[in-house]
C-alpha cells in the first residue's frame, strides 16, 4: 500500500510539474527530465520512468515534495540533492 501511495504522489509531482512544460523539458517516450542540485545551478538529467517504482528514487521524490511541494522553480521536476548522490543512487537502479 505504501508503494501505491508513493507512486500516486510521484504521479502528482510529475503531472503538476511537467504538464505545462512538456516541450521545454521534452524527453523520449518512457523517460522524464529532472533537474538535480542544491544551489542555483541545476543539472538536467533524463531518467527512465521505471525509476518511479524504485524505493530510493521515491525517497528523492519525497525530498523534492518536502522542499518544493508541487511548484518546481525550474519548470520541471527538481530534486534538491547533490549531483554525486543522485548519480550514485540512480546508477544502482534497475531500468
């Protein structure tokens, strides 16, 4: 049940942040664009949608929701963590 709630929360985050910015943040089908970083300079990454079901990626989404709610300043999903941590987490995920 927690997984379902997490996925629904992720869907809310993605739907709210990407709905009006699809062209600006376009990604291939099955992928989504995210902005990662703690300060003003954010780096853009394209990640598989399958990451949404991974607990460690869901933790990053929860952190994003805590900091930004559903209003993401970059126009796309923003994950407020150091880039090296993001890369470490996502490199361990299965696609």
